[in-house]
């Protein structure tokens, strides 16, 4: 048993009290890992402790059976005992506790070894839970908890058919955030059976599944990466003298955090997608961690266990905002970069290795050890780590990602309605993940952006080629995750076929692209001058084709196709489906016999209740699991390799065919010998072995009357059947079984060789997959542009202030709002934006009524820059944009009660972050700054932010407000463009109609709109008319008082100046 436990920390807004430990805080986890939960679970009760579990195990003590051990004399140590070498102290005997049945005892040992994991034990065709796991998780999984009678007392247990594993794993891992240890069944060889007193199977944990270490489970999100991230925070390992530290108790700390209150202290990050092998690192600060978490979206965060005693560290406040799942893990032995090699597909380049920060290496070491232990010995081949600092990408902080709704909506966190949903037209899963990554971190490299636009433009102008490429892409599979399965030592024949089909699709795509490139190179000069794509297409295709390597992968695909028998695979799947249906029938019978009617819907899968009758009609006469296994002879088991896969396999199949012919001849001979019993068949069963089986009363009479039964041994008989041994069939049957065994062994050898060839081509296959993903994104962007009339943006980044600072958009639209209006049969009002253009101002101050479209206008321009630098076309008639290094957004209102931050505090924090971080190359959109306080204070804060953006940050900015006085302050300070400044004033409006109606005018115009028209919005919201009347009275009174005060103030100014004039 391991000395430490793993604790998981689930931080949530509801868990204000840090010492509140909720249900399933102690999950039965692996090895030296610890988890704590600060988020209460449904039910609110406390999980079962180890002491309670141990007490339960020891309630009934039963003395085990006496055994006798023997040892050969030559195995004993020889020679005299040397006095200078003391004998080692005997190890204390392990407390086995009560003697349970073998299966239960194996499960109990695994529960002790993986004490914080939910243990699922494979027993035949079922996975079972025992003891406290069954009692706690059985009801949560809608499983009936039974009591298994044993000599040591009743044992709680629950289970489900093996083919439902993914269904229950999804509930445990994704819904309940549990760690799950899966113990599989391994048959013991004869030697192991002797050593284990006849134990037929050994049950070992082969995998520990956590939310961040999914590989190929059916419930993994195919369209998003599944990252696990490690965070390393610097701490001081030096142990100080207690007296020098002034502690009262003289205690010492094994590790002391270096300046935990300093949010600017560097921290190291490393994140891995185990399902694809992608590996990244970054050095950052706690302050910036929230934005990185928002961009990466890890499913699990691993932290050094030393931080568990530093609950007040700012790190946990950041992680609590989005309720990230935290696992405390020991750092263990530090793994330097030089020791990462065995876990990577290729070595880290020397220049890249020298650029890694110490914190990044520490985080990578922690993460690699954690993932390696979770995989329980599976081989791991990851891509070499990439430093995020070396990637030229746009910075998008957490607030901006949320406000612009890039991945999901603000209101309900839904995918539909976000930018990613609006633009995704990809046909492959890898392409969808790549588009997600590009939108989360658009490029700032002009060459990269232009190459992506070139590809989209070519596909727009040649839709036939685009459709052909898309058709081939649909034939491909998720090769990134397919290849990673083989790198992890997994993968089955179906995966090999899918990989071969992907390679074949890649070959056809290469032929198409080379043809297009050759056509582009052969274009006449006259056509080149009229077709810009004719110049660009060879360039974009050349760069893509140069990265594809098909020589070895093509040989691999040919080898797979000539080796694997796809018809045999189909037959194998049919047999597996038949087995699953047999098990489901058994489960239905158990529920019908022991449960209530309502248990059918809760215990069985939804599809089983409707399809059960149909499956029963399709089954043969044997309807039990015993009949299934006893009747299903290995003679009918399909082979998955073609005989032509190897010379040895061909010879074995010829031998098997010869033996099968001998079997037919022998069957005819035995029918004649035993009186012409036509129903006599030669069978094999696990219990009876090779038998002759006769059924039917008529043949049984023939067998009794004319059959020579003196030389046979009857092993089973009934009124209608009889089974007996015949030496000839016993000998022939053994030869048949040996031939089938040798064929199976040869197939395993060939399959292992194919797996090895896949791993040998790992780098090439991954690079090819990356090209397919890029083609998918480019083709989908072209399809989107063709459907919606989007245009190619022109980007500049040559270092000159004039071009780089401009953001010129003609006829721009919001990509998601336009789609929503189109579904309603409405149209979107286009708007121009000339921020940064000559004579147009670097900051636009926008006023207008509520619901007038100010926020939509701000967000659409920010999204246009993100789309353009991600490599997509944009919803505009024309766009000339300077490359943006960061987009900042202060839009909308929200509070953070968990961090004790009011709405206004959150607003000020976001504003302060923007004013400190924005550069002249940034784009800033700010809406309603200062609205969370009094009008006077709010206006002051808003103008201060505007002034700072113009004079200090000097960036492109759109600033919307209801403080109309800001325009007066801008004019008073001489900041307008007409005064030689950088601010231009624009507004939206309301057009009054007859009969009291009105229409919003979303088209921007120059000027100031001093009316917010709040009462119109209140009426649209169906506010009671009485309340609107009161509001109008108050508004009119305030307006009258305001006009009176202005007139009085003007009069006072006149009286004050007249004496001065007369004196003059």
C-alpha cells in the first residue's frame, strides 16, 4: 500500500467555507495522490472513511483453510551464516482481514491499493462494485445493490454488463468527477494456477481514468481537446532554524512558498492532451493564469501537494472562479528535460530545450509523472513540448473571451450562439479542434495569416475542388487520436482499418492538390494578371504538400489492407453484439424476477426496453449465458487476418482446412457406425470437451438399437439428447483446437507487427493529420464565405505606425447576431468603422439609446480582428486591418461574490487590467465604464479611462457610454479630431413614428445623442403602465429642474462678468 493518498479539490462559488469537506471528496484514487473537495455534493453527507471501511472488513473474522508449503532442498540458501551481515528484520504480516471469496478478496486488495478510486472489477461479462463503493455509488448509477452471502458475512455489491462500461464511466468521471480504477480479468497460466491454489483468473488494475486523462472513451468530446494541466509555483525548500523564524512551538516547514502574496511571481504551466499527444508549456504569473485557463480549458489541474497547506494562496482564488477540478500530487523525483525522451515521439531540438524556463520544466516533470502513473504502465509517446512564448499569437484574456462569446454564450454557457458555433463548418473532428484553437489564439504572424487566407481564397474561387477535398476528408478518420491510441499501446483492428482509409484519403487529396498546383504553375501570364489566386495557389499548396510524407505510410496502408480481413471483423462484431444482447436479456430477466416495474427504466439502458422483444425473437433457442458460452465453440470464431498475411498463416489455414475435411469425414463415418443417426454432430463444450451429440427420440432409438455403444463413454443424457466421447473425435478435436490456437498466435504476432509499424511512422502520420486538419479548416472557411458573402481581409504589419494602427471596415456585420436575425427573417444593419484611418480618429466615443446597437457594434469589430487573424474571411464588404497583438473587452456586468467583489469592483479590475496592458498595437472595446456607481463618480472614472487610452496606451479603441457629458469633456480638453486630437464622436438614434411608435436606427452617424430613451425599452419589456407613468413624471421633473439650473447658472455668469466689463 502506498503511503500517501490523492486529494482532489473542486472549487465552486457555493463553497465559501474552505474547511467544508463535501461528499465524494475522498474518491478512491491512485497511488500517492490526494484530493479534497470544497464544493458540496448532492446529498451533503460525508464519504466513508478508511477506518470505517477497515472496521467493516474486520467485523467477522473467519480462520482460513490450513495449507502446506513445500520447498526443494537445492532452493535453500547454502553456506555458513556470516556474522557481519545481520539478517534483515522480518516484514510484518499483511492484515488480510476476513477470508472472502477469491473475486471479492481481489477487489478488496485493489480497493486498498487504489484507495481514492472507484473500483470497477471485471467478472465474466460484468463489471462489479463491492463494499462501500457499491453502497455509495450504486444508487447514484441507478444500480440495484445486492448482498452477496459469503463465509465472512454479507458483501454489498452492484454491477452492470461489460458493454455498458462507457455509459457508467461517463457518469462517474464527467458528472461526478470521480477517479475510476478499472480492474480487468487475466487468465492464469498453469504455473500461476498452482501458485495461487487453483485461481483461474487474476484481476489487476490496468488503467485509472480521470477527467483529464481520457484516451479513447466514447464519451470524450471529439470536437475539443481534453487537456490536463500542471501548475508549478516556486517554493523555498530551505529549512530554517525555528529560533530564527520566531515560532512559538519550534516547528519547521518542509517547504515554504516564495512570496505567496506576490501575484507577479512567475509560475510554470504544462498541459497535455493524452488523447492526441499534444504537449505545451508556458511561463506566466498567477495574475495571467485565469486568461490561460479560459483559453486552454483544462479538464483537470494538477498542483504540487505542498500547496495543500497554503489554502490562502492566490492560485486557489483563480482556480475557484471557474470551479476547476484540482488534484494534489507529489512532485516526486525531478525529471529534467533529458529524461523526457522516452515519453516523446522525437527528441526536443537543442535550441528549443535551452529556451525552457525552470518553472516550465518543473511543471512538465510533475505532469509527466502524474500522467504516467495514471496510465498504469501503458507506453506513452507524446509530441515534443511546444513553448507557448515561441508561438506568435494574439492575447485574449478571460474577460474578453467571455464578453465576446467566442466559445459559448454569456447567459447560459451554451455552445449555440457563440462565435465558434457560427463559423464551424468542418467535417473532421481534428479540424474542429484546430478551428477552436485558432479562434482562441489567433496568429500575429503576417505570413502565417496570409497563407491561411490564400488557401481559403483558392477554395472560394474553385468550389469543385473544395467539394472534392471535403468529400475525401469525410472518408478520413480522427487520425490524431487514432495514432495516439497506438502510441499508448492500444488500438484494435478496426483502428488499423480506419488508419489505412485515412492514408488512402490523404493519397487522393495529394493527387488533387498536385493537379491544382500544376494547373496554377501552367497558367499563362495573361491569366495570372487577371487571377490573383493563380499566383497564390501554388504557394499555399506547395507549403502544405511539402509537409505530407506518404512513402512509408502508403506501404503501411497496403500492408493493413492485405492483412486484415474486414469481413471477419464484421462477423466478430456481430458475435460481440450477440453476446451483448444475451447479457442484456439476462439482465432483463433478473430485473423482471427481482425488481419492480419501475426498475426497468432506471436500471437498464433506454434502448433495451424497446428493443428487448425484437432481440429475443432474433436469438436462437439457447437464451442463457451458460448456453451461450457452452454452445459457442471456437470452431465458429471468426479470424481477423487474411490467410495471405504471412506464409506461416497460409500454411496454418491449409492445415485447418484439411482437419475440417477430416472432421466431416469422421462425422459421416460415426453416423453410419451408430445406426445411421442423422442428427449426430461433433461438438466441443467447456465442461464436456469433445463429444458426439445426438438429439431426437428417433435417432436415440437408432443409437440404442443399431449403434455400437460398447466403446464409447456417455457423459450426458436426457429424454431427447445424448452426448458421449469417441476417441477418434477426441484426438481430432485436440488437433483442431491446436491449429486454431496456432492461427490465433500468428494473428497476434502479425497484429503486433502492424502496431509496431504504426508507432514507427508516428511522426509522419501526425504531420499528415495536421495538414488534413488545416485543409478542413480552410475548406470550411471557404464554404462559410461563399454561403454568407464574407470577404477576404487585408492585413498590414510592416512596422509603420500609419498602416499598423488602422482598423478600416466597410459594411461590417456581427457574425453571430446576423445569423440569429436571418433565422427570424430579419436583416442586419451594416456599419462602417474607420478607427485609425487618416483623419478619422484613433478612439471613437459612441453614444445612443438603450437597445440602439452600441454593444453589438463594439463586439463585431473585435470579432472581425479575431476572425481575420485566425485565417478566416470576415462578414464585411471590405476590411483593411492592422495586426493586433491583443484584444481587450470591458463589456457587460457581473460580480464575483466568491472573491468578495461587487459589480463595480469587477468592472474596475477589468478596466485597470486593460489600461495597464494595452499597447499601441492593441484593440480595446469598452462599454458603459463607470455605470456601477453614482453618475458623477462614474463619469469621472469613464473619462479618466478614455483619457488614458488616448494619451498613454495610444491604441485603437471603441468607447460606448451613456454619460453624454464625456463628449463635452473631450471637447473642453481639445481631444476631438477637429481640434487636432484623436477622438471622434459617433452615435446611434431612435426614429419616432406616428401614433407613439418608434424605430431604432442602428446606423452610426457623427454627433452626440443625449437621449437614452430608457422608458421606450421599459415599455418593450412590458413594464406595468403605472410604473412607466411614474418614471415619466420623475424624468420630466428632473429635466425641468436641470434646465432651470442651467438658466440660473448662465444668468449668474452674466452678472458676474458685467462689473468687470464696466471697470475695464
